[in-house]
C-alpha cells in the first residue's frame, strides 16, 4: 500500500521530534534525581546521640580506672621502704650499713660492712658483697662506696677499681638495674682535720662521669645532708637521714 507524500513528510518530522523529546525527558529526569536532597537530619541526630553516649561511657570508664590507679598509687606510696625494696639490695660501707642498723631496710636487703671499699684491702669485703648480690640476682642494685677508699688511694685508682666492679655486675647480671650513690660530704671540721675528705666533690664528679660512660644511673645525695644529721665523728649520719636517702633511691629507681 502506498502512502502519499504528505503523510511521509509528516512521519519524517514527527519521528525525529519524538526522539528528541524522549532524550530531553530522560535528561530532565536524571537532573531532577541528582538534585533531590535527602533529609538526613534525623539520621545525623541519631548518630550524634550515639556518639555522645559512647564518649560518655568511655569517659566514665577512664575516670574509674584513674581513680583506681590513684588509690593503688597512694596505697603503694604508704608502704614501708622494705616492701618497695623487695627485689633490690644495697651494697656498701658503714654509711650504707646504717640502712639496716636503723631498721629502714631489712638486713637481707643491705649487704654492707664497716671498712668496705673498692680498692686494696677494702675491696675484699666489697668482692664478697658483689658475689652475694650475684647469687641473689635482684632486679635492682644500689652501690655506696668511696668514703674508705679516698683515705687510701688517689682518685684515678678509685675510679679504675669502681669501673671493674660495675663492669663485672653488668656482665654477670645483665637484667639488673644498677645505681651508684654519691659519696656523702663530711662536716667541714672533719674535712679540715683530714684533708683527703676535702676531695669528695672531685671524686663524685669522676664517679658521675664514669656512670655516664657505662650508662649507669648516678644518684647525687649531697643535697640530702643537713648539719643536724651528722654524728659526732662528722662522717656518719643520724637515723633521719636514712629515711630521706631511701626515699631518694625509691624515687630514682621507680620502686
């Protein structure tokens, strides 16, 4: 069947126009969909509420843990030094001996004797103490020597001997923390009467440098000494000093 020319012309016009309209319609639909704003305010409110609840709970737990830690710290701080030194020992001379003599620490925690030192005859007592310390294998060792040594030897010999002691302990007890106490100052009158004691500051400087070299902590206790702490001999200390001294060691070693 034949279609007249006017109908054919109309068809040729209508079909492309319909196609164009369809394409435009699709584009408009896509643009409309892309520009639709989803109302998220309610969801955001819920999320904020959940976050607020979570943060509040976390803060509450943190505060509870901090309170427990403070109570534990206070309880530990109030314990006697002997309990804090449960895994520690002090090696030294008659100065250190006062720690057990005045019952600041237990006798098992203090390996100290009158006349002990790191050189010459004084070293025999020290070596016995070191061997005892090795057998105990404590977590922490404090050393306190020098008062006797400086009366019988020069500074360099003292430091050389002390080095051997420290290197021996480090090698034998690699997991043990080692701390070296300074030599305590004597009374001025004592230093004037016995000149070697006047060299205590220089000995301590050398000892501090040695500890830095060996990566060992040096504890300077000079500031703890008060005039009223001296005994009649101008060298040894009263019981009050030992409480301060042991607290200093506890603080530095974190016991």
